[in-house]
C-alpha cells in the first residue's frame, strides 16, 4: 500500500504489476501529496510513501530534513524511485503565447494550484519567490489534489495553467513549460524494504518495458532506481 505524491509512471507500473500477480497480492496507490502521505506513514497506514520536495540537487538534504519532523523517521529509509521533470502544465489553446514562466506569471489566465503539502506546490512556491511573485498575483480558480486532477482540470477547460510534472502533461495532451528536475523517492519502514512486493516494484521500475514507457511519457531519469539514499544511523 502506497500513499504520498502522485506520478503517472508509477501508476502504470503498479497497474502492470497488479495484472501480473492477479489475485495473489494487492498493490494499492492513494495519492495524497507528500506531507499527508508522510503523516499516514507515521500512523502506520500505508507501507510506503512517495515524496518529492524541491530541486533534485538538494534532495539529499531536503528529503531527510522533511521526514525528520516525524518521530518515527529513525525507523525509516529513503529509497530512490527516479528523477523527473517538474514545470507548468499548459492548455494547448494558449501554448503559443505562453512559452515561458515569466509570460505565464504575467498573464491573467486561470490557474489551478495544488493543495498545501504537495511537492509540486512546494516547487512552484519556490519558483514564485525566485520571480518575486506570489500566488496572490495569479488568477487562481481552484486547487487540485493530485497531478492527474490538475491535468484533467486543464484538459476539461476549467483552467489554463497548473504546476506539475511533464508526464502529467503528456498523458493529458497538454503543453509543458519546464522549470527543473526533482528526486522522487520512497519513504518506508526498514522492514518493508525487504518485502518481496516492494523489491518486485523496484525490479519493475528497472525493467526495459518501464524504461520504454518513461521515454514515451517524457521527463524521467531512471538511472538511480532502488538506490538507498538515506538511513538513520541510530
């Protein structure tokens, strides 16, 4: 059972695994956003939580710092899922006039943002600060609770821009303005790491079929799948 951050590739990989194992096991994935996912992990509800919290080059500090707010973190490890490209999901109807972050921030197009505690919202808040702007400067019409929700809101014509990963834009047929790369990691209890189903998930992420799918979706780097990136020394 997984909770935490939403991701298009992970959804497809888990669906493939569910098809393979049939009724012998259950893979469940409930996107909640990074912070709520960690709260659920701390309460013992999911087996693992997917997290991302800012630029990839700072993840070795940010991710351990993020989980340190939970007393249970000394029992957890952080395992690398992949790196992915973060940016802005954009309606194809405005793609020609919205080729940069600056152009979108200066526009009056309707935005849908992510909920507080979501990794994509955190990344976007830092982009806003870098540009000397805030969400109050934008025409925000609502909040989305997942990558899929944000992309669907734009695809359905209710908004024109939202923060999110390139793969979410690809799935929904949207344009994409890149911002940067982030690390997408699994936080989990040490004992879960050795379970057959979690190791099978890592093996599937390393498979040629998943690499092909990642290339089709765009914005993924799978070179560090399964790497142990943090463990408590206590």
